[in-house]
C-alpha cells in the first residue's frame, strides 16, 4: 500500500529542549496508527510539526507525495490533513453547527456558506451530535466537546486525521462510542494517526503502534509486538507487571 504520510528524521527543539528527536515513521493509506508514550514524550509536538503549527528544525514530512515540511497549517488542511486538539478548543459562543461549518469552510474544498452548512450537518449526524446542532458549543459535556473536535476536523474532508487523546476524560460508555466512531471513520476511507494513553483502546484500534520516549522513537510494530517489547514496558509503564493488563489486548476483537 502507498504511504499517505512519511515522517523522516524530524527534530523539533524548543531552545535547549529537544522535544522530538530524529523521528521517522510512515502511515499507509487506510491504516490506523497509534502514537503512544509517557507524558512529555513529544507526541503532541510531533502533531504540531506534522500539521505546520511548528516548523521542524530538521527532517522532512511528505503527505500524499507532496513535501509539506514548510507548509502552514491552513495549507496542510487544504491538502487533506486535519487534526483535533488535546485541549478541546470549541468556539464557545457559536452553535455546534456553526463550529463545524467553520471547519468545512477552511477544509480541503472551497465551499460557500450554504455548502459548508450542508457538510457540517452531515458530519454532525455522523458523529452523533445531530440533535445538538443548535446548542451553544459551551453547553456540551466533555464527551460532546470531544465529538465536536472530531466533527470540525472531519468537516475539512481529510484523507488523514490526527486525533490527540480523543478518549481522555470519557466514561467507559463514551469511550466505546468514540472507538466505534474512529473505526467508522477509517472504514469510510480516512487514514488515522491517534495519540492515546488508554492502552486497551489504542491496542485494539491500531494496525500499528509507534512509541515515543523522551522525544525519540523507542519502538514500532503491531500492537502484540509492542506490548511484549521489554524496553517499551520499562520506559512507559515503569514496572513489568503491567504487561499483563496490556496483554489482554490479545483477547479483544481486532479490526481485521
Ligand atoms: N511550545 C513549547 N515551548 C517549550 N516547550 C514545549 C512547548 N511545547 C511542548 N514543549 C515541551 O516539549 C516536551 C514534549 O511535550 P508534548 O506536549 O509534545 O508531550 P506529549 O507527549 O504530548 O505529552 P502528554 O502525554 O502529556 O500530552 C515537553 O517537555 C514539553 O514541556
Ligand atoms: Mg500531548
């Protein structure tokens, strides 16, 4: 399968701090790739470099064969790469529908307002917020705001979606619904790169996992390979006993 995203030797420094250090990996079309690692490992920074919020100090990023290393975020989203934010950023005083309309207006296609509204309505149905379209965004629960983040990104009609901890703060029922949504998004032809701390969820959703630690890529592989990698267990969990909890992924139903 063709690579939709190729990250090659990417380094991002903040002064003396190397937040992302010489990281390389790729995502094939149609894949769900999980990006995991301890707090401060550089996961969100890597998203910010990939979508153009920060410029890489070194390395290259290629998306659908185009070099996007120096592209601005608006150009990147126009090419078909959209993302959600770890800390949700709704436009609180706009309705849910208008929030998503903004995403549609600045997406892959140039849409007039009527067309953008139509796309936004469809996406709200898709993420299960159809009945809340007219509410102010500030009135949504945290689970609703996470869905709104996903909806805004989806309204841009991405080929690749970057999800930054969309399961954080959700209860088990909401987690299950969000997992189902991510699967449906992937089944609709969108590739997904997702950061997640919830191990069982990310292990059952992902085709492959990339592990970051202290800015560096520590490991990469199928979920069952990664859970049994002793370096990963030590760096990420600190104590090997936890691997039993991870290993329960073997018993979960995988996507394919
Ligand atoms: N804008 C910035 N300026 C300076 N340092 C930053 C900036 N953004 C991130 N960092 C630092 O870069 C490192 C990586 O942070 P990042 O937010 O990418 O980690 P993360 O893996 O997403 O962690 P978490 O799981 O807690 O979200 C941290 O040491 C962080 O303090
Ligand atoms: Mg983060």
